[in-house]
């Protein structure tokens, strides 16, 4: 099977992840005695990462590997924390991101990770995106390389609400300059486009200003689009809400890990 297409990881990356996860397990995946597991550790990791990469329903994964759906669900639930732990050392911390952006020009953009419209979860609705989900802020350098993804919050939070008092605000205030979209109008340290007044059209110089700001912001929009090649960040998240925030944050951080560590580059394909 073409595990790279399924999981988003090439053979070398999958080897490294398998090695790290195996070292974290309390007991060997294959004990060599008793009832054997339905999938090898490598196959189980392909399912776990592939579920995030492709967001295919568990029944389809079960058919691909000829096992029960309950087995797929159990392995995804069990291995996701180990994938998080295995890549932890490569993911940028708040301090790493702040040091990287110190004195530099950076870009910021808000985005929504969609999920199901769960009963009783009315705070998930985003008026801006007209759907339900969780929102994060993405920070990149001028070339569009991601340096930080914020903790997801419910979709009813505007970009400014996500920013105020957050880790991202601390990071951005240490930068030499920041470009953002109209959602950040009102800050004194983020350069934004000019909003059209109700009483008149934009002047020529205002149009030109907005065009320049948009051209500076283009790399962060491409970075968000790259994150969303991992389909769980682009199509509705279906698993129970208590697991949602942790999974989405892990996925955003996992993408950065792949781009910035010894496990890199497949995410750019």
C-alpha cells in the first residue's frame, strides 16, 4: 500500500515516528505471545495520521485494512496522544515563536477549523464563516513559514477576541512589524487594510494601500491553505467535542513539526 498517500508522511518520516512512538509505549506493540494485534504499529500509525490527513470515516479505514470499525476507533484514540508526545520536542513553544519573531516582520491571520453542529454547542457558530467550528490564529514570517498556531477556541470568537490577552498577542508585540486583515483593525501594532466608510467610497490612495497590505499578507493565507491540506482542518471534525480542541491543536502543531524538523516536507506536497 502507498502509506505516504494515506498518512501524509513519507517512508523516512513514518520510520522516525514509529521509532519514537515505540519508545514511548509501556509495553511492546507486538508482544510475540497471546492474541496478536489486528494491525502492526506502522499500520496503526498510518491510520491515526491518515485519519487527520484525509478525514475519511472510520468505516472506510476499517474496509481498507479489513478490520472492524471499533478497532480503528480504538487505535486512533489510543495513539493520538503518543503522536503528540513523540513530536513534542520539535514543535515550537511560545518562547521559541517569540524569539523567532523578535524584531522581524510577521504576518497573522485567523481561520476556522470546521466541525459538526453538535446539539447544545451554540458557541461553535461563526458568523464570519457561516458554519460551526473552532478558530485559531496562525503566525508566519514574511515568507509564509508557520511559527505558531494558537489554541483553538469556539467559533463565536472574533479574531480580536482570540488575540486579546493571548499568547499570540505577546508574540506579535515582540515583532518588528505585523500585517493582518480587517479583523485586526483597532490594534496599534498591526498594519491592516482600511475599511470602507459608510458615507463614501475609498479614495485612490486607500485602494492602493489596501492592495499593498494584501500583497504582504498573501504568504500567511497560503500557509493556512497548506495547513488545510490536512483535511481534518478543512472538512467537518466528527469525533466527540471533548477530543476536538486537543486533536485540532495537535494537527496544527504536527504540520509545523513536519515543516520544521527532521520529520519535514511531506506537508508541502
